[in-house]
C-alpha cells in the first residue's frame, strides 16, 4: 500500500462531522474536543446525532481526548463512537502507526500544565521506541499543539496553549504528519518542518476537516482541506 488516505478533523465540539466519501480511506483521525462538555451549545441534541453518525461509519474512527472530552459521560460516548487512542500507538496500515497524545482533566478549563502533558508524552515516546522499527513511520495525533516558532509566529496568544513536550515528541519520532487542534484561530493552518532529515507536515484541520494523503514510498504527505459533504 503505497498511498494511505485519512479523513481528519478536530474540535467539532459535540457536532457530528459531515458525512463524506469514505471510499479508499483507511480511517478517520480526530484531534480532540469531540465532545462539548463544559460549554453551552446544542450538546443534548447532538449526542444522539453523534451516535447516529458513528453507526454510519464504514472505517475506524480514532480520537484523542481534548479538554472538553472530560468525565465518564465523554469517555462512554467516545467509546461508542470510535477508539480513544490517547497514550496509545495503533498500526493503521502496513508500517504506518498513529501515536495518540491526549489529555482531559476534571473540567473543560482543566487544561494540562507542561509537566502534566510531559508525562503523557514521555510514556508515548517510550512505547514508540519499543514498538516502531526503522522501517516504520508514524503520525502524531495530538489535541494540544507543539510550541514551534514559525507555526505560531503570527499567533502569540496561542503560545500559551502550546507545549514544549509535544515539540520534543515530534523531534524524537520524526513523524510524517502531526495533526493537532485546540487553538481555534489556527484552524486550517499547516506548515512543514524538518526533523532528523525527514520533513514533517504539521496541520490543524479544525471542524471543517480535510483529506490527508500519505505516500509511503517517499514518506511525504499532502492535505486537502474543507471537505464537501455528501447526502
């Protein structure tokens, strides 16, 4: 399998993503805040819609937890709609793995401190070292963004919501792609960075989503944003 495709979203906040063509796609990847606990909005009505949406999926849905995905109710809903891979490594295609970096506290305002998320990142890096071989490649799926200078250069408030430990994880794993969310005014932003001689595409798909295509032959990636819903 030289080309692998994914449908990517983040920060849909209790609203079901649009139904899009899943033909030729391996999986959905959701960068957190799948739920909307803690904020006003159409949450009660959307819970049933999310469950109905999940029943129509023909491919796996992999998610990481964001700050609005807290508590037992969110855990139960996510379990019914997909697979929470926070702190896990999942093989999604031959020699291609998704590394999940997620965190939720006791409320939506309980975002992780650097030391909190560093524990998650350290654990996942240790798992990656024991799981991934030199022939393998990975995608980092993280709700919380990495503190990378030029990605946030025009978004100084976002620097307070970015993490050195996520950047360190990226530097350690040299992923083909980093999918992240959390910072809403960076929806749709993407950039490329080089780690250990390998180029990584870093993107924030946001709630409008997009198609991520990975070429396993040359370990490159492209992202087509703003998907068109189908009936």
